C-alpha cells in the first residue's frame, strides 16, 4: 500500500474519531474495527493489525492549557482574602487582569504564581462600573503570559458560546471550569458554569483564545429567601472597557521592580549572598 494511501486512511480515521470518540470510557472500540480509543491515546490500525498512527487526545483544549499556565491568585496585602486573575502580555508589558472588586481600591496587590512564587503587582487601571482591573507586574518565573486578545463584541450572537476559565475558588488550588454564555443582561454576560468565592477575577476565554471577560460574581435567587445559584455566573465583559485608556495606562506605568517580590519568587544560587 502506498504511503499516500496510508496517509489518507489515517486522516480519514482520525476525523471519524473526532466526531465519535467519548472520553467517558477508559477503553472503547469505535465503530470502525481499525480504530481504537484507549484512555488518552488514539491508535489507527491497518487491516493486518499494524499500528499506522498514534495520536494523543488531550482532554484539555489549547485555550484551557494556556489558561492554566497563566492563572494566578490575587491577594490583598492589607485586607486579607483573595481573588483570581490571569497573567498576560498587553502592549509590550506584563500585566494581570482581575475584577475591580478584588483590588478593592488598593494600589498594590500580591500576585501568587506556583511553587511559592509571589510578586507585587501595581494597579494601573480600574473600572468599577464594569468590574475590571489591570495590574502591571514583573516577569514571573512559574507562569506563562498569554497574549492579550480581548473579545470586543457584545451582541446576541455571543449566546451559546462555549467558555472556560481557570481560577482558585474557595480553598481549591487550581480549577479549570467550562460553561457557555446563556444571556446578555444589564451590560454583563450571564453564563452557565461554576463559580464561588475566590474565583472572582478569573479570565474567561472563548474557544479561539479571546479574553471574553472576567468572573464578576455568582447569581443569587430571590424566592422568599435568598439562595446562591452557583451555576449562574456573571462575567464582566472586556468589550465594556475603554481600550485606548487601558493602553495608555499600561504603557505609561512605571517599571515594576522584579526584585520587589516575596520569598520563594527567586531563590539565590549557592555561593550568592542574599540581597
């Protein structure tokens, strides 16, 4: 069998897998006897049983993987408590986007990465009406910055869009959440996905990796007594803020000292004196 025929078979088989494979089963033989899905691996076999192609089938999308590498915890240095945020590159600066109510009028916040890394972020933009804030931060060693690509549309065509965010609800370490846009109300985006205290400020992305907004709050029903509905989450839309003002604030912000960090951000090498 010629190489080009094998390639055609592999491509056609993988396309079939993408439409029929289910991650709910640990080991499933798909309708075609020559294609097998086991765990997170797809194998395409020839009629003689030889393995023609092996492809990884990750459970996280590219956007979700990037969101996990850029998610940070945003902590108050004075008032206690924490929210979430996303580490970005915007207008040639490293920044963190979060919710305005997370920064609560403070001028600096602690930004936690991974493995004990903590840096200080300078608040440079706050829109309290739309509940969005940006901080300029030094380069982080344990986080990978995501390119800032805001979703600038706000219309009915957004309804049904799949969404994802990664944040730090409650005491949890790092959660990746999925959902979709249910409605547009009161200049906010109403979504169907999980949210809880501490997830406020998490960057919410669409499947194309555009920043739709940040988690702003969870809905509260009123049926004689108030109960939290943790599957209805309000998202502050990135389309609501003035991008030109944001650009000026970020580009003109003073340089943040990379050494202005907490222990754990950069351990000294052996033989070097502590600063």
